[in-house]
C-alpha cells in the first residue's frame, strides 16, 4: 500500500490523500487481508486432511 514498482518505473504514493481516497485504500487493504485469511483457512484444512 503506497509504494511499489510498476514495470520499468518506481511509483511513489502521494503525500496527501483525500478522506475518500484513504477510506478506499483501507477498504481495499481490508479485502486483501480477508482474502489472505481465507487462503490460510483453506491451507490449514488441506494440511489437516493429509
């Protein structure tokens, strides 16, 4: 969230985001965390079934 490499260039986040932009980024981050958590749950089930 914020910094990253994109193809051939380096992309830096803006220093000052609007409230709406911050909310959108946090919601996106929350969604990614939930997906990661679901992946962990699925992996645990796979390992327990082995």
